[in-house]
């Protein structure tokens, strides 16, 4: 398996890790949604405890989203998988996809080995 540099801190990741990164991002989004729902239903004292945790989980989600965007694609199947995931994110309003994430996503498509 080929190993290429990917991620914010340029850690080595296997090129077939796209599916795992997308799954990790979905898990991170589920955590954000769960804590967000708890925060909306919480009393004041409990909300004060949940708020900082929610901020931390949202930061983790952003990191995983960036890693998924930056992950190099090994073939057309992985390209389609990433494109579909980010299309759902943008169309369904699941999370905010910033321009840097989109830039890295497109860069990973351009670097597709032919």
C-alpha cells in the first residue's frame, strides 16, 4: 500500500484511508448532534457543563473534516465517495464546510494518479 502525506500536520496516511476518514467524520458529526440535542434540552446548570464539551467536539469534527478533505484519493471510486460525502454535507446542512476544506478537497481530486 502506498503511503502519502496528508492531514494538517502532514502525518503519513495510507491512501485507502478515505473510507475510514469519512466514517470518522460521520461519527464526529453524530457526537456534535447528540451533544447539541442535550444542550437544547438541558437546564441552565447542565447546559453550562455541556457547552464547553460541545465546543471541543465541534473542534474535533472540524479537524476530522479537514483530514477527510485532504486525504489523497487512490482511484475514481474513492474520488466519487469523497465527492458524495461533501455534497451531502453542503446540501443537507449537516455542518459548515469552509472554503479551505473545499480547496483541499479539490486539490485531492487534482492529484488523482492516472
